[in-house]
C-alpha cells in the first residue's frame, strides 16, 4: 500500500471495510460511552469495530476500533485501529494504535476545513479531535502523532485568524505544540497560532470523559494559559 493517491481497488476495499466495521460499532459501545464519544459523533466519523476482518491484510486488527480517514468528499482513504481492551497496552506488549502498512501521513478530520470558521483547533490523535468537536463545538483536525507533522500542511491553515494547537500533558505533547506555534530551525511557526496545555498526564479525551465538555471548552479557550504566535 504505497503512494499518496490510492488506486481504485484500494478505495473500493476501504469503503467495503468501513461499511462492514460500521455495522459492528455496537461492539465498542461501552468503550465509546466511557470515553465520552456520543453515538452521533461516532456515526458522523464513521467509526467502526473489527469483529471480522474485511480482508487478509486487516486480520491483525480484529478486536480493535476502526477509525477511518476520510477526504473532504467523505471517501475513505485509510484507517487507524485502536485497542479498546481495558488494560495497559505497553504492559501487554502491543501498540495502542496500529495502522496499515505503507500508509502515508494524513491529517484526520479534514472536513473541518469546509466549515465557515475563523478558528480551527489542531489536536494530536483522532479521538482527541473528536472530543474537541463534541465538547467545544469548534472545527478541529488531528495529526496521527506528536512527531508526524508535515511541513506542507502549513498551507492548509492559511486565512485562519486563530489556530489553537493543543498540547498534551506530557513532554512530547508540549514539544509538538511549541514547535508549531513558535517554530524551529526546520519549520516556521503557524501564523496566528497559540498553544493551550492540558493538565499533566491528560489529553482532550480524558478531560471530556472525566469532567465533561464545559471543562474541556474552558481549557481550549483559556488565553491566559496559552502561548501565542503572531507571526
């Protein structure tokens, strides 16, 4: 599975897989409810559950939450798969998230760019992005991980008067947010951007699940605790 532009057969397989997994989302209902992810939000994002693999290359994802990556038109162009078992994945010796082999780096939630808004939120992780949409009601996109930002993504944010970059309550999260809002030797800062910081050890989804959308919204909009770039 190589190349940025998927083949027709790849798109057909992904659509078939997404429909199959969507039909089994009830298997992950308890997990999603505990994480504050509403059925409506799950359906809008086309979340699914892999009870049975859509093909041999998806057999290793059985028992995981399926998170499709969609184009602005709604076409499926890939997946991430999250463990939903109630255990510490590291202690169990496997990754919390798995992706398809050879998949390119993509932003998740690009339909946010179609919304009429001067503000957009950049999150780390798909479920964190979904949590911001649920709890804060503002357009949000997600990167797959703290070190996955691609320089050409900068162009997608031209024209926004406020870009909020969420820093998880850990060192990689803080470094990511600072790099985007302050810039680095290799990367200019995102114009009109500011970083907001989650409490130590927390992220957007954990805040939503434990404390609700109002608390998450206060953290997102709290300019006094943010780092701002006006470049």
